[in-house]
């Protein structure tokens, strides 16, 4: 089990996702290592607060560095919490995650 905290990993503000780079081998080493960890994962559990029905910008920025195919065909669990009554940030994400209620 690995934990990835956007605050600790300190992802740069997204300029060019790894899958849009002309040569992904030229990506920074930290980005290639993070991508390898994602591709080697058996499953994902994403826990996050939400504010006004959206995910925190740091989490969105982190996820946007990688192609959707990096997350496909593996289980994804999401845990979202809010002081409000509408918990739908993952539905609004448009990330390709399937949301079950």
C-alpha cells in the first residue's frame, strides 16, 4: 500500500501532461516515477474533502498529469467528505471513474 499526498509530492502546476509530451522519456524523473507507481498499482483508493462539489485543486492537478489509461481496468474506491449535503465531486470530475451510489 502506498500513500500519495499531493501536498507532500508537490506536483508542479500542470503545463503538459506526460501523455502529450512529444517524448515521454524526456519527462522529469519525479513524474516518470509517479507514473510508474500508478501503472503498477492493483487498485486505487482516493480520499478527499470537497468544497462546493469539486475536488481540491491539488488533487485535480495531480490526476491531470497522467493519461486516463493509467487508471483503467482496476478498481477505484473514492471517499469524499463535506460539511454540506451534496457529495458529488467525483461525479463532476469527468475523470472516467464510474460512480456508484
